[in-house]
């Protein structure tokens, strides 16, 4: 089982979303936490980051140690990869 830690930005991003998007994202994160879903690695300036796709939204995570993952961003796919 994985441990998820949310950044303040990720929590703010989650609060801004509509009810349906929140529900889908929470469900996806729960599946990821239970090792039922894998995150895909990113490249370029996002090296060491991973993504989970949820419809038109992306969850960006980094892996700390062992099974601890930091949830950094929860945004629409058009906005999430803009320069950090």
C-alpha cells in the first residue's frame, strides 16, 4: 500500500474542482494507493514526476522514499504542464 501526502497547492487545486471531478480524482487516488493503478513517468523538465490521468484532469506526483508519494498538482490537462 502506498502513502499519499498532499501539498498545499494540490489541496487548493482539489477544492477548485467541481463535485464530479473531485469524486473521480479521489477514486483514482484511492486505487493508486492500493497499488491497483500505476503512474506514468514524465520526461523533460518534469523528470522525476509521474502522472495519473482522470478524464481531462492530470494528477502529478513525485516519489519520495519507499511507498511515499507526494501529490503536487491536480489540474486540467491544458494547464497542468505549464512552466512550473
